[in-house]
C-alpha cells in the first residue's frame, strides 16, 4: 500500500506546494490534518460510532497525518510564529496533556498508538529546530513538559507509554546545540531540565550482555551525555540553572539501580563541578541563592556516600 501511494502521490511536492498558500489556505490545510487525527482518535475509542459514520481511519493513516502536519510546518518556517500560536500549540497540548477527573475538560485515557508516537516525534523535531532559532525557542521548548508526568497524559494511560529511549535521543539532539541554549529563558530551561530528570530516572536498566554496564541507548546514558556537554560548554558557563542538580541526582541513582558504578561516579563528578561553580555566588554575596542551591547539592552527594552498595562510589562521594 505504501509503495502504491508513493507512486501515485508526490508527497514531497505536496508539502513543498504549501509554501505558496496564503495564511488562510495554510491554516485550512493544517486544521484539516488535525481533524483527521482527532476523528481517528475518537474512532479508536468508539468503534460502534465509527461503524455508523463509515470506515474508520486506520492507525497508520493517523500516524501519517501527524507526519504530514510536522513536515508542512517545517516547510513553512517563515510563518512558524503564526502556525504555532494559532494551531500547533493547541493541537499538541490537547493531544498529550493529561486530563484529570473532575476537571472542566473531559477525562481521557491515552494509549500508545502509532499516531501518539509520531506526535511525540513531531514535538521533538520542532524543538530541535527551534533550539537553533532564538526567536522561537522560548515559545516551543516549554512544550517538552507535556512529554512526561505530571503534565504528560501518559500517567493516566492504561498502557505504559514507553518512549523513553525515543525521548532521550531527542533530548540529546536539543542539548547539543549549546549556542541556541545560551539564549533561552527560565521557562524554556524548565522544559529541558524536566525532560532531563525524566530520562535520567527512567534509565539504569542493566544490560543483559555485560554485568556492570548499561545498553548504549539507555535513557540515563543519553541524559549524562547531555548534562556533561552543557556543564562543560564554555557557551553555557554560569547559564545552566542550578536546578540541574535534581537531574544529576537521578543520574547517580540510575547508576546504582543498574549496577553501573561508572555512571554514578560520573554523576558525582558533575555534582563536584556544580559545587565549584557556586564560588561565584560567594563572591557575589548572594547568600540566599547559595543556601538554596548548596543544600540540594550536598544532599545529592551525601546519599550515595551513605547508601551506595559499591565501595568505589561511596569513596568517591566522600572525597
């Protein structure tokens, strides 16, 4: 079916042609794709109603609509602000944000479907692109908060939305653009640090092949790569918020959980780096901020020094 469609329809040309649409035409195109996705989601949850209205849209078609939506947006980068403010932000939030019972919005369970996976991929692709565009990064990067609890709807899902490796790869591609991250605001940093903490806490799964190591695509390893790059990048010196300590602490715990002392020790080295940078707060006489940041850092070091099962980790934490 895919090959037949590819031969019949020039999808690349179709996407490229949207550049010549007026704002209303582009808006109608995107809203039509969103309506297809919304109808497909309803059909998946109400088969009887779908049978009455006609043949339901397949999950593959729903996923393809998400892909087209993302690609059309990326092709119209010069109108991104208009698209994001009027269409795309509302779509992603309504698709992935949790709806607790008792709220004004009807509670809805979200299960893992190809459409959901492509929706998450779309957000990551746009965030990766926006991280290199200082004009849009502050508007887009906070959306990362809806990819994980407590705002992410996966916490209410009857099936575990296990896209952790997917998210950690996207996180790395965002964080490696240090030039773009040097210009973002506090809200955007909250989105990045929240995803960092989630990926670090979801990793630490022991490898089946080698004892004492993790799989190469383990989320905690990707989180470590991102943290190590940001904290050692000259462009981000004194810019990365001290709230990153929470993510590093999760990293140390992941190493303990996965029987990987190298990861725990690497996390302790990052905590040492953060502690060293607090000297600037002493020089600037910002005592309240120093106390607010220093206590969590010491607690993060003290826990493995007391509770770690590995002697090397305990010794490293004490020194």
